[in-house]
C-alpha cells in the first residue's frame, strides 16, 4: 500500500495538556484526536475513492467475458474471512479504499502503532495490487489515484484538523 506519512509537530505538548485536562486518562484525549483526524481526512478519502480506476463491466471487452481453460470465469474468486466465496468484479479497488484508525492504549509500540504514537489514521487502498495500479508495471500504465488526492488535499487536511481539534477541545473543556 502506498501511504506517505504526514507528521504534525507539537503533539507532545498537546498530549501533556490532554493528560492535565483528563487527569491522567489519556484514552479520552486520544478519542478526541482520532475523531478530529477522521473528520479532517474525509475529503481526502472521498477524493481517493472518486479517482480510483474501475475496469469496464464484464462483456465490454472480449477478454472479460471469455472463460479459462476449464470453463472457469476470468474474474477472480477468493475466500472471505467468513468462510464464503467472494467474486472480485470491476469496482473492487474503489471499495477497498479505506480509512483505518488506531489508538495506542498501552503506550508502547505494537503492530499498528510505532513507538509512543498516540493515534494513527491510515488512508489508502488496502489491496495487494494497489501499488501496481498506482505506479504501473512493465506492461500496464500507471493510474495514480492515491498520490493526486494526497497532493491536492494534505495541506487542507492538516488545517482542517487543527480547527476541528480546537473546537472539540473547547467543547470538552466546557463540559468538564
């Protein structure tokens, strides 16, 4: 998955203030940060989904309606996590553009969060072949969809995050 990182500095000071505000309960502060990050990243997420390439429907190209050697269709069938079979048809990449968020509850690194990071939000296409679509291969042209959305919206996302976080923290200060 292609996912450039955006680092925001000054979060340690904010973490100290959140600890003070919530009297040691960092999880409440982490939820505020995660909520602001998820809301701020929504336009970039929608731009990635809108730009994700979709193959033509079956029947448009000769190759997509043809069957393999033993009469099997050329679209991909894979097992799902719930023990069923899933057909991967055109539009699968667009469906797999996701936002995922993690809160570091332990304070130590784990498989989702490195080191002492408090909150992590990931945007991108969570498929094994997304980087090949994004960067191209020897035979297929590149069809970038993550990078253009990131380049067009990362500054606005950071600005939106700062505004949303300020609003949410003010709201919580008033309620406590």
